[in-house]
C-alpha cells in the first residue's frame, strides 16, 4: 500500500469503479481545483482499471451568471475535453445543465423582486445550481448512479463529524425524491496542497491546464455546491460562483482577477457592489412581504426597472448578453402581475382592517 495520498485516492477510485462497473458515473465539474482533481483522479483510475464503462457523464452547471472569465475557461476546457475523449475512444458525455428561465438570477431579482441574496436569504443556490443537477440525476436512474464530487474532509467540521460516523466515508448516500443514489468522494482525504499535487501530477485529461487553473483559481476557498448533501460546505466564502453574488461581503476573487490582468471584469464588479448597496434600502423595497406580513418586502417595480436599466448599460459596455429574450419576456409578465395588487396582496387588504 502506497503512502502517497494522491495514489491512495486513485487506488480507492479503481476499487470503486470495479465494484460498480455497470453504474452510470456522473462527475460534477465546476472547473475549480477540487473538481479538477476529482476528475483527474477518476480518469487515472479508469485507465488503470482497464474497464470499459459505457455510461460516464461530466456535468457542468451553467447558472448564466458565472464569472465570465472563469466561465470561458471552463467551457473551453470542456470543449477540448470532448475532443480529447473522442480521439482516445473514451465514451464520455459532457452536459451543460441550466436552470429553467423562472429560476434564473435576473428573473428572480428583476422579475419577482427578490432582494439580492444574503447568507440568511440565499434563494439562488437551490434554483441555479442544486435543482438543475438533482433534476438531471432524477431523470437518469438514481439507483444505478454514482456521482463523483470533489469534496474534501477538511472543509467543514460539521461534515467531518458526519463522515466520521460512516464506515466507508468516501461512499455516501444521497436522497433524490423517493430514490437514493451513491456519492463517491475521491479527494475526501486530500489537503489543499495534495489537491494541487493531483492537478499538476496527473496527466489526463490533458485539457485541464494546471497553470491556467492555478492562475485563475489560486486563492479559491470553496465552490457553491451543486448537490445539497449534508456534508457539502456552504458557498458563502466560495471564490467560484456568480459574478452577481452578494452573499460574500466583498468579492475579493473578482478584485484579484481584475488586478492580475482581467480589467474587463471591473464593470461586473461595480454592478455587483451597487447591488449590495441598494439591497436594504427601504425606499427600494415594498413595506410589506408578499404574504402581507410586516417587514421589508420585494424590490419595488421602480427599483427593478432601475436594475434592468443598469443591466442594459452593462450589456452595452461589455458587449455581452446578460439577460436573454426568454428571461426578458418572463420579467415583463411578472411585472404585469405585480401591477395588479389584488393578486399579490390578498392579506394586505384584510390586515389593516383587522388592526383597526
Ligand atoms: S455563487 Fe452566490 S449568487 Fe451564485 S448561487 Fe452561490 S450564493 Fe448564489
């Protein structure tokens, strides 16, 4: 038995592959160091195992508001990977998953008036990341599925405690609707430096370029989860994620990328910072919640129009499409509904009468 933690992770993955060679193996890939290491370990193990697995899928969750530099990097890696696997005769499907328009960031923010997310009202992760992945897994055959996740033990004490109770911590059960599937965590026991060792030392897939990854994701502290496993860390401190993310107080990662040669991100960061400033402005929020309860409610229609106007300016400045036509159509319909108070304020109408 080897002492090298990366080789141990590969050995454990070979064993896992041999024990479930007929399963559908799904690798959740975000492009960050952890999922890159997990993916490299998986394909190194696959080669060593000499198995011919028919059903391997790499999934990437495209929120539509991913940091544009990182999104470009990940999509070009996936594109190259597709050709690399084809050339090597390895059957791998690459799937980009996306939330339906009603769950997308700007439809919720500008259409429904959700305030920019905070740690205590983080309405975005489930709709943008977790639900698209769980829908995809549910559409497969969960019982015959193994999902590879790049989770590490050292990320959360709570997770460590729950894993300590498990006899085989690299294998976890994940509930999906009425079914259940297996999670396999190849990098569970690796430290950050060992994760980087795996990224640099393992050669396949070659499409993952360690130097580029290191430059882009050098100080990454986490990733917004795509699977709501009890062990998954929260994404609040994650470097990866949406350029619109207001869950972090300061988007240090975007600031660092700007300083290290990506000035094109500045307008996005300026917009995000503005969102954090207006988030709790009472003048931009309804005085009641949609339920009619006291407390700051959704963004006013004026505030939503103001945000849309700023997005239009940002699109023009960055020459990019930020809100697509489906989303714009949905936003317009949601605004029409909010112009009809009786539909949205049933309790508001009766509450003041009850108090008087
Ligand atoms: S990165 Fe931020 S905005 Fe995006 S889903 Fe995660 S918490 Fe929400």
